[in-house]
C-alpha cells in the first residue's frame, strides 16, 4: 500500500515537471498564443457538444418508443354467476309473472 501512495505522488509530480520544462523553453509570446488557441479550441468544442446534445434530446428515444392504442379487454363469454350482474340477481319482492324460477318458488 505504501508503494502505491508513493507512485500516486510521483506521477503528477513527473507530469508537472515535464510541462514546466516544455513551457520554460517557450518564449512568452508563444506561450500566450498557445493558451489563446487552446482556450478558443476548447470553448468551441464545449459549445458544439452543448448544442449537439440539446439537438439530439429525445431523438433516439422517440424512434424506440412505439405507442399502441388501448385494446378492449377480452372477457369470458360464459355464464356469469356474479352477484353483481343484474341479470343474475334474485328479486325477493313481488313474484314475476314470466314464470321464471323465482316466480315459481314464490307461488309454491
């Protein structure tokens, strides 16, 4: 672990020394031109990435997203034995005159 800490400290120092050596060999005018060119280049790249990402928002998701219309549920067409179905409710009031099962029970 101690070796890793030394290596982590050594690498940035080595990079820093290399940059100082390269910049030290340049004249102040060349350094200024280099900094301005890098500033303009990175600024243009940043603006391009921002505009490009705003332009492409939702473009790919829209192609992948497919909207289906809601279909009617397929219900079983068998005999309903629900107590909430109006046709199957038993009328405990007056007997029906149609001769149904409930009417026969009331007359008996």
